[in-house]
């Protein structure tokens, strides 16, 4: 079973991997992304490290309208955010921690909207950072 979450992003240029890594570092999450990743064209598994251990998650960048078609109640909340970064992982806790940390950091960096469809959780960027920090405290790693 795979789990996913979405970050709705503004139309502005997609941040570089370095800018995203800087946002992760500023949020004090122990994630290191693969520095060679070209985010605008990347589709699939994105290697990363979490607390020094190799892991990763799937990362896709699509039109926000693709996700809003499935979840129309997000249209108003997403507003002018026309892109959507999807994070997907399996049952591995390292993958989950890396994906959650990276997603919350990307939301903060881009003023994105965080959406976890399984529980219909919607966070603005600052809320996403706080919630992710709290969620990670309960993970037994």
C-alpha cells in the first residue's frame, strides 16, 4: 500500500534542489536530498537520507488541476496555486519521515498548501512545519 500527500505550489519557477535543501536545513529536519535532481522534470523515486540512513520517496510535479479533479473541495483553498508536488511512499518509516519533512519544507519554501488526502488534512505552510515536527516525535526510529 502506498501513501501520498500533495503540496500545491504557485506558478512561479520550481525551486532548485539546493533551495529546497536549504529550506529543509532551516527547518532543522534531518533530510538530505539527492543534489543532482532536476525537480521540474523529475518523476519517480527521489533518493534521500534521513538521519544519515539511505531512503527516499516518490516525487512527481503535475498540474494542480489533476489533483483538484479528484478532490474538488480543494479548489478554493488552493487558489492560484497551479502546480502540485506529490510525495508517495510505502510502509517504511524512514521513507515516511523523509517525505513528510521534505514536503513540509517545500510548502514553507513556496508558500504552498499541504494536503494529506487519507485524513483530509489541509495545512498552510507554517502549520505544516509545526504538525510535521509533532508527528515525527511519535515515530519510533
